[in-house]
């Protein structure tokens, strides 16, 4: 009988603790050179209506798909929507848009993620992330490069593994790019 009461009290305390805790939405901080454009994070998705067809590509770690990117636009913005497979979380996102030959390169000849057009840090990780770029800021056709730092976490939310993923496309230096043109809105 004493054991049942102790167990009941323990269960109630756990319930109060877990119900009382609210997980904050991921904090998005942008740091980039040049100045990053717009970004939206957790729970954010592309608009319901878009122009033309959507391009899709896998997010790869080595040759394994760990998520996907959808590229689409409406009449005012380009969207790159990252969705991770179950169990993977986005911790940081790096995107470059323009001609691949103009992508920033470090002194060792590798793509320099820290100098990409868009950089966002996602506080506690997110399974989905949307990059929104005003069409007025980009060309009608671009080479898009998307990389993300992703992690897997245990039941306590602690990172157990982390690594980079790249949007699949044409092999370029130490990454990939995908050529994409803005779709016309009829």
C-alpha cells in the first residue's frame, strides 16, 4: 500500500513537471556576409499557393538521404523548404544563391559556408526550416547551394551525433548546387 502511494506521488510529480514545461520555439539568429535575407523557422512552411512546378532534392550525408529540400516561388518570394527525416534535427542552415562560380571559397579552395548569402542558427533544432528570399534580390535563374548542420538527439534532447548534409545536385568543390529558375505566375 505504501509503495502504491509513493508510486502515485511520483507519477503526479512527473506529470506536473512535464506538463508545466513548455519547449520554446527554436531561436533563429542570422549572421551573414552579405546581410541575410528573410528566414522563418519552426512550424513555418511555404505558402499554400505557388507558381509553376516545385523542384525537389534530397539532403545527403555522404550518399544517404536524411531529408529533402523543396524549391518553389510565389509572385514575390523564393522558398527553400528543408524537411528532415524522422530523428534528424536542423541546427544551422547555410544557403547560397547566384552563379556557382561566384560562391565564396576559403584559402584551401573549399566552399566557405560562413560567407554564404544566408546563414541561420536554429536554437534547439527543428525538423523543418524555410528560407524565404525576396525575388527582387535575386536573378531569375540561380545556382542554389543548401547545406545544414544536423543532429540526432536522445530522449533527453541531448545531441548524440551531428554532421553536415548538402542538397543533392551537381558536384561542385566540397558541395553541390542545383540550378533553378523562378517559375512564372499565370
